[in-house]
């Protein structure tokens, strides 16, 4: 690997450090692309606006309750 790195950096006229940095950037970029969308945005989901963390999972139950209340009066 080191020999390949030496040859590549000489051929391209760049330092070995910059080649390694670029390779790592591409590696981490691909790792991020393989992450599931939920994992990428997990810090953005939740109770920020509403103050309730279960709104998306309990909306049907809340809707049924409101409809029952409306029609029972």
C-alpha cells in the first residue's frame, strides 16, 4: 500500500498526506450515504414543535377520541 501511495502521489504531484485525506473524505462520504435516512435525521425528529414526542404514532387514537367526543354531544 505504501509503495502504491508513493507512486500515486509522485505521478499526481501531490503530497501523500493530501492523497490520504482525500481517500478518507471519500470513505466517510460513502459511509454516510449508506446510513438510513432516519439515522441521518434522527436529531431533527421528535417533540421540538409540539412538545409531544408521540404525535406521529398516536394521531389515529387522538383523532378517534376527538370524533367520538364531537358526535357524542
